């Protein structure tokens, strides 16, 4: 929960992290003394409460007040790990709230409650529309056609108040479906989402696939790991022409004792599940969130620049090249990535690159870029563009950014 404003190396305890109802007082017993009230933070609907709503003395934390059915109550102990000691929650006593509260330890709390990236569908570096399979349009979202035919596009909602203020949304228009036609996002590192219940929520409208709209989570254990583990549930049997926020819970099994290899992830999928019908459907979706816990909270809004930077760990567009004419037909340069990438990326080019030396322009005659062996890392890459003609060797040159036909993409997606 990044809004607390604490270091990511800290260890925190979530001792009430689900929807609860009723009026009353709950007293929690911690495993060791808390020195002052500022070591505890109480949030209701993501708003930090005044200390008058709770008291803490030694090992006792008492929470009072009225909590309604629509409230999401979080009580966090802001304790930092000291050496190898990890704070832990003790027993819950005198629990007079109507709902059930399950104390749980959360070590190295994730900096964002939403484990998905680009859930507001605002970033589309590859383009705003595509009818292909794979990572083709909106960042981090993989189109799984699975034999179907789709168009995946970024759209704009003229009435963002319908979607909690979110203006952009994704449209998966399926003209011919198949089993497992939908979109998915792999969350890097299968261990980053702990065992137990996670809640998937989003705004959606349109028409549902045959058999209903499903969500699933796939634990992929990476190279050398065992077979994938999949859990799924139907989130709704039908969609309407109006935006509705849906939510569903999935229970992730334990990964204790399982071999985890490179490239592991937890993939969240939305779409048609095992039903093999080819019937068309139209999914419009935004504000998709995957969070640890048994209830859906408000969508976690992030500024566009933060969202873009998170996307760039997996894919980024390279531009503004500066280098020299290496031969009469080749231009070379070294460029650093704006964000360190997940792994050494593959680099591809589309469109013609134009360079200038300040006196004359030379337009590439083909879409050909190569990478010398061992010249790409997670930090940067050395590029060599070929098929020019008439270049002056060793003369400095740079990309003519007034002509933006070329797109060079660095891809490190899972």
C-alpha cells in the first residue's frame, strides 16, 4: 500500500484486511509492545483515521466506531523488520464485530495494492488497435485469440463518471470466438502474490461469451518448475450495455516446496473459458484490479507517467538515436533504456529510419536493424541500421525526429 509512505524494505502487519460490518469494539493482542499510537495506522475506505478512533497500549490495540457494510477497514502495524526478527500478530480477543477478521502477517508488503499494471488501459505504446494475437496494443495485455478472431483496441469514454473517473478502456471485439479467447496479464514472479484469496474487480459492459465471462489465475513456476496450476470462476453470466463493476474471488494454493525457476508469473485472464463455442462477443473493460484479500476496494489510480514507467520495464519505444555513420551504408548508435528492463530485450523495427548530419538527409531503404552479439543488456543496447547509401564514414549523425515513420521497440515481456 504505497500511500502509507514507508520504505519497501519494511515489514508490515495487516491485522484487519477485509470487509466487516456492524458496530462494536475489537481488541487485538500483538506479539510485542507498540511504543506509540503512530506505530499503528487505521484506514477506512483507504482514508487514514484520526487516532481518536482507536487506542493502543503496550500489546493491546483497540478499534472502535461504526463500520458499515460498504466500508473497507484496514488496520496496519507499521513495524520495521529488525535483523532476522519479523513482527507477527498475536491473537484476536473480544471481537464484537459482526464480520469475521482473520489476522495475517504480510512481509515485504507490495508497493501497490493492484498487482496488475495498466489496469486503467491508459498506455498503448504499440498502437491503439490490432486484430493480431499476442502483445499487440495496450501495454501488458496479451490477446489470446486461441483460434478466434478479435480486434483489441483502446477506446475513450466520453462519460468517465460511469467508470469511477477512468477515461480510457479496452475493447475486445470478438467476431469469432473459441475456448480461452480473451485477454491476460502475467504478474512477474509467482511468489509476489501470496497463497490465499485474491479479489479481481473491473468495470465492464457489452456482451458476454457463451458460458459467461470468466476470470482465472494461472501459477506458472518458470523454467524447471512443475506444471501450471489454474484456478477460475465465472464472474458474470451476462453483460449489459451500461458500465457495471464486477468482482470475484480466487483462492491461490500454497507454493511451499515447489521449485521456482526463471520467468515465473501469475497470469490473470478475463474472457471465454473452456466453452468451445465460436459465438461472437464484445468485452469493454477498464479499472481492472487484482488485490490480496477477500473484498474489492476502489481502483488504485496512478498518474500516467508512473503507469508508463511500470510498463516500460517490459516494453518501450526507442527514439532519438545519436551516433555515427559506420560505413557508407550503415549507421550505428548506443542507446540507454529509460527504465531498466526485466531482461535483455528483443529489438525490432518497423518503418523507415531517417538520419541527418545537419547538411543532408539519408532515408533508409529497408526496415533493417541489427544488434551486434552481446551488445544488449537490461540497461541499454547498441544498434546498427543498414541499407543506407552514400554515407560518409565516421561522420556524426542522428535521427531526424521530424520524420517519425520508424518505430523501434524493445520487448522483455513474459
